């Protein structure tokens, strides 16, 4: 049969037009979402880690707030109440040491809020802080913007009379801190933020509901986070105070999707893993997993060892014994073992309420800077091999590397002048040098693929300021 072509009906034309319009809209929508992150962990976890963080390796943490006024804790043997920044919670919770201290030193009916006017920061110079941190060799810095007490270190619109502008210093602490630190080109600047607040009645009401209501999150947490991001533009958010419930209560994935897609710091910001008890050691730009986390082995995800120079507290405590402070050797050992296992280290100190920094903290930071000034080549921007980050025969030797150089960092100097590097990757060494010493180090090869034996220049280090850890550069 010969059939004559017919014209499409008006209805068919309308349908075709709608189809093509829908297709064009879908294509445009796909283009809009391309490269964007959805508010779920599966999508957020695909975001690459901004390069600056892995390059930096070493940071300084500072816990500072109203708790810096009492700056005291229970130091009795086996006490679990040693953290000075938890003063309010421990006192309110019935710690006898703190109850007795308050009864003997403060008038009846004295409340924690009465400490706030005493938090004056009257000797605080943010530029002096920045100078010290620069001298420490650290490449990033993090300050508490709000701890669990709820006191904000900026003029938060949701913390009336409980912020650093309305009471105490009468200064925008975070604003001044960001300005001072950014004068140092080598520093990346971050903020700590606690999501929960111990005694906030709105949070306690959400908690009483089994976290079925989110009034605290919608009215306090998220607005505060948006405010500090938009106003101060930090490069790192160190989240905390999340552990009582899952990330869904905190609306964490919604906030992070905005942070990574649309915020003014979307290209540079990094975040940790404390966004709900279901997120720890699973989600985030890098993982903290736990306080003072140092697994001593390779972790197949970027991680951070946030640890304290005063081993018992994050906030400053006036009654800390000398024995609680890390020695320079212990501090350097933590830096080396952390970096060799693929982590960053964030070393914490607690300033005084007046804004000064205790001499022992200053000394430790300057000692860190002294060591990094010589050995930083083996720390900053280095990479690690998952299966060869520690010497198999000597647990005091750790390895890092870059391009055609391997760094063997020994935490002990052998008195017999002999140091064996028992790992296959050093077997093809062409020369060996000690950082800070300008003569080549003699070495002999051991049996095939069993490393090399170094002959050191003496029973003690050859240069006076070579201390606490020694870096041997192996060239191929």
C-alpha cells in the first residue's frame, strides 16, 4: 500500500515541545549540579582534601575561654577530673575537690557566670601569639571559638551577655586572632567549635525529647556556624561536642554540603570527623577518631593526632605538676611517629585568662621550632609508604620521603656509633647525610635488600643544637 504522510496533530506537537523542554531543563539541571556535593556522607566523602593540609603536617591548638579564669582541676591520683576546660561540668557534677576549692575561695552563691567578668584578656597581644606560633614552625593554628560552656569568643547574635564582646574582654577575640595570624604568610588559620552546650536549656530540651526535636540546632548551632564561616572565613573547622547523638540531629551533612558548595571558603576549608557519633573515624576531610589519637601504624585516610603538651588538660591549669608536661623528646617523638604514619599533629596549649602564655608552653613551642628548623625537610610536604613507615628492627626509627630522597629519623643516638637501617628501600642508597651536619655519613651495604649500616661521626651528636631526633637523608 502507498500511504500518504500526515501532519502531526496539534496534541502531538505540544507533547513533543514539552518533552524537549523537559530534556533541556534536565540537562541544565545536571550541569548545575555537576561538581557539587549532595547532603549525604557518600557524596561529601568524595571531596578531595585541600592540598595545604597534608603539606602542613604540624599545627598548634589553643583552648581559651571563661574556664581559663579558675584554671584549676582535680590533680589527685587516679582522678578523672583533670581537664581544666571542663571545670563547670565537674564542679556542677559534684567533684569534691572543686566544691571544696570554691567554698574556700569564693563567696556563697557564686556562679560560674560570675567568672566571665574576670576573663579580661587584659595582657593579650594577638600579634605576640602569632610571632610565637610562627617561631614554633607550625603551619596551621586552631583557637576555640566556643567550648562546651557556650561562651562565644566573638559577638554572637545568639549568646546575649555570654560572649567576649558583651562581658569580660569586651573584644572580638576571634576577629583579632584571625587578623593577627593572617599577617603570617606561612600560617593557615582555623577555629574550634563545640556544637553542644552543657547547660543550655534549649539543648537540654532537645536531649529530653530523645533528640527528636532540633530547636537547639536550628536556632543556635547552625546560625553560629554560618556566622563564623561568613564573617571570619577560617580554613579549618575543628568540630566537637557532637558525641551524644548522630549527625542527623546536628544537620551535619546539610551544613557541610553548603560549606563545600557555596561558602566563601569552599575551595580551602577542611573539617574533622566530629559531626555526630556515627561520623567519628568514618567521615570528614580528615579523622581525629579520639583525643590524642596516635595508632602507631599507617592509616589509609588522612588523620590528625590532636594532643596536649600538658598531658592532663587542654585548658591551662595553675595546679598542673611539672611531670604532666611533655618533655621536648616526648613531643618530638609524637611529631615524628604521627607524620611517619600519615597523620598531622595538632599540639595544644592553654593560655592564661589574661592572654599571656605560660613560659613552659613558650619553651616547648620554641624547642619545636628549633627542631623543625633543622629537620623540617623530613616533615613538611613529605609522603609515606604504608608498609615501610617504621624500621622493622628498630622501633625508634621512622621513615618519610619525597621524590628521590628517603628520610630516616632516629629518636636515639647510638653510643657505639652504629645505626642500622633495616629496610629494603634504603638498599640502593648512593649517599647519606645528617640534616644540620655538612659532612657525608659513612655507610656500608648489608646483605642484599637488608638495608645499610651507618657509621656515625661520634658517640654523641656532632652539633650542639642537634637534639631529640636526628634525620638521615638517603639519596638514591
